[in-house]
């Protein structure tokens, strides 16, 4: 039986991962939401944990849109009007008016001529990058780019693949100069905001560099940015890393509808097309509503509150003696630089009813282990303080351990 052979090989691989302590644990299954009350944001119930309420600090729902009444109402109304699914791929009969309206809204939001939605940002990157790569293309990529970019580059098999050190503009420049000798096109690809650390690419400098090398490549140097974590979470009006770095518009921008916009799906700002079901008309209507909300005075207050909660949390981490990284983005890493300490802290927080994500090797390089806290506009000052109180219980032991490691 061929499947038995495969099952055996996969079981052996899982055994190796388990021995190395790298197996992912069982998933937590969320089974209920308790609405905000008494100065606290929403709490979540988990299967097997009874009625214990959890504060969720590991969601990408940066603006709290997924629980917004207006967004849920828009989704409900569109599902009632158009049905639960698109029923076909786009070019057969799966394009519904909410898809087209959302694409227009996304293009306007990013001040671009057009946009196209995909089923996810992952699918958008996988669909996009191979189309941009000819037999004489160099792809130049930041070493910390998201897994979808890494897989898309492998699929595209470019003539030259260069990986530059995280945010190292000198190395990016060298990669461009070296590949210009043999390639006719360069694709520079980077995350806008990097999801593990909440830091961002210097898009202003990358764009200047790319334009300065356009003539070195017969078909130019094109900048592709996946700002899935930046759009809706960074920049004065939530336009992401492009706005935050005051960059000119990047050549091709990819982002998601599944994080700050609180729904599901991805998109590319440009002119592209795919043979796969789109997101549902109801999801498109909900995402459209989320963008409208972000683009209103209400949206500006959400962003302001998000920045205030992020600053409050990061200041608390520093006060408690934990290491974090500077920056305004709501990904707030607590850097442990140690797997065992990461696991112990995550377990302690869970016992205290706080959900966070521990990131250990191979998700991050050894020595960069961290706990990723994700702040949301749903969180109140009381929520942030509750998390800091729980962390304070472990802070002294943590600082002692960190000091001991230095000697
Ligand atoms: C840079 C980047 N691209 C893509 C994704 C995936 O987004 P989606 O869930 O829309 O596929 C993520 C999310 O983790 C991401 O950080």
C-alpha cells in the first residue's frame, strides 16, 4: 500500500522533530467569545478549559474588526443576498458585485489604479512571484521574509536567487550590482512589517535604490512588498510600512484581509488574475466595511488607541526588565533568547488566562527565541495591565536567568 510507506516516512520525521523538541503542540480550539465588559476587552473560551476566560494576545486582529458589529452585519447581509460561497472561479461566474466593489475600494485605499483579491495573501504571493520571473530574472529577498515568499521563490526558480541580511541595504545594493551582470530583470521582495518582530523594511530607501538601478537591468528593478502585517496597523492612517517610511508607492503591493481588516483573503495592488474560487461575497462585503471604518474618524481613534496600548505594554516590559524591540507596530516581542524560558513563560501566562505565541527554533533562528504578543485595539488599559501583572510574577526569575547566562 503506497500510503503506508508515506505514513511511515512521515511518522519517522515527526519522531525526529519530537525528539528535538520541535513538534508543535496540540491546537487550542476556540469555542466562544465573551463580549467586552467592565473595562475589559473581549475574552475567549477554549475547548477543554471550561468557562475559564482567556485574554487573546496572539491574534492578528489588530483593529478589533472581526468582532465589530458593522462588519458582522455587512457579512450577514451579503450572505443573505448572495449566498454562502461564490460558486465558481472568477472568470466563469464567480465574480459578484461585492468583489468588484472591494477591489475598487482597495485600489482607492492604496491610491493605485487597480487591485485584485485572492483567497489569501499566501496564495497571492504564490500566484504573483512566479509570474514575474523570467529565465533571466534575479530575485533578491530579505533573509527574514515570510514563508510564502520563500516558497514562491523556490517555485519560480529564478536565474539568480540572492538573500540579503535582514534590512541590510548595503548587501541589497551589492546583490543588485552583482546580478545586473547576468540578469535582465531584478525583483526585490520584502515583507513590509516582519511578523515575528514587528520591525519594518525601509521601503523609502529600497525604492530609491531600485530606481537608481533600473537602468542596470534591461527590464528594470521591481520592488514587491508583502505588507500583510503593516496595512491597517502601521502609519498615521493605517496604510502600512509604505506610509510609515514615507516611501513613494512600491511597484507591487500585496496584503491580507485576514489581519487588521479582521476578515479573510488577500490582495495585490496591480493587474493580476487567478483560476481559483475568490473569497465569498459576504467576506468581500465585510472587508469593504472594515476598510470604510478604518478610513473614518473612528478608524483614526482605533489606530491611536492601538498605538497607546502598544506603547503601554512595551514600556511595561522594559520596566519589568524584559528585553523587547523598539517600534510602534502592535507586534510586541518579549525576547527570551532561550527555548526553555519561552515555553515556561507561555505556560505561566496560559495558566493566568493569557494566550500568547512562543517562537522557538526553527521558526526563528537559535538565540532569537521570543514570545510574540500582539496588541489589538480591542484591548483596554486594564487588559494590558493584567498581562503585565502576570508577567511580573515571572520577571524576577527571568532577569536572574538572563544575568546568569551573561556570565
Ligand atoms: C508577510 C505575510 N504574508 C502572508 C501571510 C499570510 O496571510 P494570509 O493568512 O492572508 O494567507 C502572513 C501571515 O502570517 C504574513 O506575515
